């Protein structure tokens, strides 16, 4: 079999790109559509190796020509799509999103976007939906592979074919073994990085070496069975895999083997080859690169422009639009730049350097200006400021997955130590730290914060698949039990998220992107959890035991009940309404009834803890719900935003809650009138400082 044009390989590209588009559109029936990228890798490895190996064998291979071909093939459409993205991002994206896009733009033009996204987000998580350049991670993997592969081929290309097959086969086995190990130990790195993806490109390279100048044809029955089996494996993975499939380990062998079988056995004469050589399928394959570039930005900017969830109908239309735009950019951008008579090698390389430099420059400007906030009106800037300032607590002060802190490494406020107030909880507790520290400063008390994101303040508990949470909580508990200086422990966590194990949906279009998290007993081996009810009850009992131990040790405990969730990112929604000229009839709020239903399990478990002289219960819903608006939980009061995202209190709201807490503490006799007045004076001074 020669390396002449094979329409069925272009058809295979169509089978790769369509599932990817529908997967990113969010269509559940294409739950494994991400395997299209694996098919692309196999096709790329086959085609590029066929070209390089053929030229090496003929003594005509040139690295300069190779990179010229890559530049003509990859860069024009990439630059064109990037420019269009920048234009819409400038108009529609808020500073945080524009800053993130700017960072990714830098990574795209340095061909390290796979590394950038590995460090910044999970491919299958909600926030990935709003990354316009997320899909470029696969381009980065390819270009990193082709950075050294041509040099490697120059060195080994002269070896006998069997030696080459053995070398590539060994590389494939090593890379696949690493991928299988990393699929359970380092899943995000496994998904994005070259070492665990190289085997897919090498699979294509192996086929290219095997088929080079092969004259014999496979028997027709083998061609039919091989092609259909390969196509079936790809389709099986497309429709049955999902985000829970360990990937790209051994499960990825199915789509990779499928693509390999199609390339190896199919031609124009077998059934699979005829299907893939059908002109409409080949046509989509020819424009598949541009279609791949266009689809993700279309989905992202549709979501940026819409204030409600984008419908499946709209997403289907956008999927079709990505094909139309792909034809346009293939015809008027890709094709002209591939013509050497129109653009010389020097022009191609010079243009590539200039455009890459321009893109990196724009990206750096967007990054270092924190998203160019002055693009918008002062009203939008003030809304965005709530989002940007958040809680005035540095990230280094709290632990999170992958960053486990000791109790000595966490932050403390106020130098005096006439007693210590501890704030212990997950990220919902963070906004309370500074307001509490401001109010007790005049009392000579120190504040220590023990915060681990997505980790409830419960001893002997951890979060599912997150052992660091349990370790951190044990460290905190050991410190509290050993310290005589700690007087009061303020505890707050986002209990509904982990008791219910699902993200919040306010029933009015506000659906969070949070991943489902589960509160689990620390020792789930010796304490089997037979049901969801048993899991919740065990964790609730652990919560009660935690408070009881603190009280028995002489500590006072402030147990703060769940903060009402909103579902919408409050500043984001209000800023977008302002940008698009949408006037709101009433302040933003959510149903009090929905909150009650959502938090019922949490309230039930918290009721295990009895209020006493040493235990104070604070319910944020008493401030926020059925107060400003009957039957509603307020997210906005006048021009004051009460949240800096979809569930975390803003500084004004946190201050309001802390004032409420101190009034309750005074009423309980935990401080005298003079001490209470001092906290109020400190509160007023802190508010004035923030205004100034």
C-alpha cells in the first residue's frame, strides 16, 4: 500500500471531529465524544510519519521544509480564529474571563496550552465550558511531539523497518503503561500531557512504517472485518465512554485501535472504506481542522452572550455553524497560505513570528491589566470589583487540594494575644475572617483561620477522593485540643453541597458549575457506608462529636448554618445585564422555599448539636431570607451585592453576618456591653477604611 491520497483517512477525520463537537456541545448521547481527539492523534501520527519516512528513505527530508509545511497547515487558521475570539472577548468578557483568555492565548502561541490547562482546570469540570481555547491543548501535544520527532527520524530513519517497528513499539508500550498508571494517580496530567499521549501518535507512526511501500493487499474479508471492527470500536467508545472513564489509559486502546484498524485495513473497496470515502464525509474531513478550531469558541461566546442556559437547539445550530465557518476559513484562509506561489517560505515564517508576537503581546496586556476592566462603564467596574476583591484574604492563607498546610502555615490576624478566636471551615468561612479580625482587634484578641476549600470543619471526616481534607482537619483538631489560648471557634461549611452531593439549581435558571462532592467518614473501610442516608448520618454524628469535644475542652463554639446559595454568579449576571442594556425589575433574589428544601438535610444534621451556654447557633437565612423581600433570599440590596460569586458572601454581607453574630454573642453573655461597643467601633473603622 503506498502513501498516495486516501479519501477514507479524511473520512476518518470527520468521524473524529463530529463527536468532539457534539461532546463539547454537551449532548449526553456523545458522552465519549472526546475520543475523537485520540483518533486525530492516530491519523496525525500516520500521515506525518508517512511523509517524513518517505522523504528520509529518498534522502530528501528537510527539517526546514517540514516546519514550513506545519506552519502553513496550522497557523493561518489558528491566528484567524484567535483574532475573531479576541474581538468578541473584548466586547463581552468580564475582566476575570478576559484575563483567563489572555493567559491561555499566550500559552496557545507558545504551544504549551496543554500544560497551562493542566495547571489551571479539569477538562471535564464546568468552568472548562467557558474556555475559548481549551481545545488547543491537543494542538500543543502534537507540536511538542513534532518538535523532536523529525530529528529522531533523521537519526533512526535509515534503520531496517523491523528495527523501527520495534523502537516505536517499545515507545508505545512505555507511554501506554505510563498513561494507565497516571489515569488513577494523576488523572489531569494524564489527560493533557505529551508523555501519556505519545503512544497514540506512535500508533499511527507504526502503521505508517508498516505500510510504507507495501505492495501486497490484505484479503478482502480481512479488509472488511478490520475496517468495520475499527469503525465499531470508535463508535462504541464515542457513545459509551464518559467523564468517569479512566483516560487515556487502557480504555483509550479502544478508539486508538479502532482508528489504527481503519487506516491499516480500509480502502475504497471495503464497506468501512466506502462509507468513509463518501464525498460529504470526506468533505467534512477536509475541513475538520478548521471545524475543530471554530466549535469551542462558538459555544463559549454563545454562553457569554446568553444570560440563561443555552438550549440544545441553539447548540445544535452552533455545531452546524462551526462546519460552515470551517468551510469558509478552509477556503479563504487555509488554502491560500498552502500555495507556495502566493506566499514564500520567508513570508510564512516572518508572518508567523509577527502574529505570534502580537498575540503574546495582547495576551500579556490582558493578563497584567487583570482583564482590562476600564473597557466598561463605572457601574460595571464597581460590580466587577466585588468579584475581583472577593474576601481580602490571600490564597496562601488557606489550604486546598494539592496544597496542604500545617497549622503554623495558615494566616493569623492581630498581633496581641489576649485569647484566640479560630475560624474553621471551607471557603464559605473565608469571607468572615477579616470582619471578625477587625472587630476583636480592640479586645486584644488574635484570629487564626483554618480553611481548606471544599472541606467541612468536622474531625474524623474527609471529602470523597480527597485525603488532604481529613489530614488537615485532624491537624486543626489536635491544635484546638492542645491550645489553652483558644477561646472561641467559629465553624462554617457548605453543608448542603456535600450532604446532598450535587450542585445547586435554584429552579429559575441558575445552575452552578460546582462538581458534586461527598462528605465521607474518614475511615470508610472500618466504617462501611451502606447507603446515602447512612453516610449522611455518620458525618452528622461526627459533626456533633467534634463540637462536643471542643465544648468539653472549655471552648465556645459558634456554629453557623448554611449560607443560602444563589445559583447565579451574582456580579457576573448583573454586570452582563448592564453591558447588554437589560434592566432588572427587582433586586436579584432566589426562592426561600428552594433554600429550605436544599438545606433541610443540613439543618436536620446540625440540629443534633444542642445550643447551650457554650454553643451559639447562627442562621444566615434569618438575615438574608424573607427579610428584604418576602419569600425570597436576597442576593442584592439596592446597589449592594451580597455575594461575590454564586454562593460566597461578599465583604458587606459577611460584615452584616458578623455584626449579627456579635450581637448574639453579647446577648448570650459572652462579652459585656463595653466589649460589644468596642467591636462595633472597630467594625465602623474597618468599613470606613475600605471605603477610603
